[in-house]
C-alpha cells in the first residue's frame, strides 16, 4: 500500500519527514514527492522519491526555468508544477498501488497540490493540510476544487514551517488520518444497479423525494444541490462514468445542463 506525501522540502522538510516516519511506522510505503520551486531556504537532507525537477519535466519544462518564471510569471510557474504533479499522480494511480495522497502547503503549495489532486478519481483518499483553506479572499477559487472533488482539508490554523508542538500535532494527526482512510479504501465498483444523478433545490425538494421513491427500487439515486457547484460536481462525475442517466429538476440553476455535459465531455 503506497501513500504519496507531497510538499516543498525546501520549506517543510521537518513536517514532511514526520509524516513519512508515521506512515512507515504503520507498515505502509511512503512515497515523497518534492514540489519545491526555489522559494524556501532549507538545504534539505530528505531524499524524495520524485524530485522537483522530475515534476517540472512532467509539466513540460525544467526546474531552472520554473525558478526563472517566479519573478514575472508566478502563476505560470505554479501551473507548470501542478500539471507535472498531476501527471505523476495519475501515473502512480495507474499502476494500481496508490492508496492515498497527503499534502502539506502554504499558499503556493496548496494551489499546486489542489490542481493535481483534482485529477484523481472520486473515492481515492486525498488529504490536504493547509494554512490558507479558510481565507475568505480565496474562498471562490478554493471552491472550484472542493466543490467538485472529495478532497479532505485539515485547516492548520498556524503556518506549517518548522516543527513546533502545534505543527508536530498536525503532522501526526494528518498521517494517522490518511493511513486510516487508505486502509479502508475500496475503489467504487461498477454495480449492476444503474446510477442516476438528480439536481434539486429547496422549492422542488418534495418533487425530488417523489422521483427517488419511484426510482430507488431499481436505481441508485445521487442528489446534487443546484447551486452552481453542485451541477459542476455532477458533470465531473458524469465524466468519470459513474452515472448512466441525469435528471435535471432545476434547469434554471446556476449552471445549465448543456454546460454540465459539455464539461463532462471535455473531461
């Protein structure tokens, strides 16, 4: 059983090492992925299984070029690392051995890892320890990830640099959480009973209830709140092949059915 540990070793080596030790202490394989982009000051000793230069190459460039982008094209630098990380995670998942992912990050690390985690399928344990998850200024951007993917978030409250008593507790709790999730993980199985997605909202809750009553004997009915994110999440899961049909009870929702299926087709 392999659990991937993601973070910037040049900023958070101590915490990432503690997570690695605890995962291995539980009898699992810990695979460390470094996403350092050159902003940290730590000359780290922990040898990553996948170094940052491999992540950058998977994203289509070199780690040196990523460093050069930071001054004038920071978003491009982080998106390049996110793309490379996503490819690495998908490769690991494709081998069948990846049973969980845990990441630790500040602002930059959070968005690199969230972008990559979004590539992983529903059900695979994904845990992010982040110091920015509760920042109101980024709530809309964060919702783009949390709204469509089952990513578990542990708000760190404090920054996760160094290894003080608070950070140590966070790392140990995070390691325990991802181990527990990975140990209980079972990929969604293709069932004989077809699954149907349905959108609903307050004014049509009773209608949705009657639809479920009529169909639930022969179908799995999965509901989504028509708030914009709900429709996007439904489309995302349609793209993963988890539903055989879609009932849109709220066609006037924040996102149209056409947008849902167009996005699903694009995935």
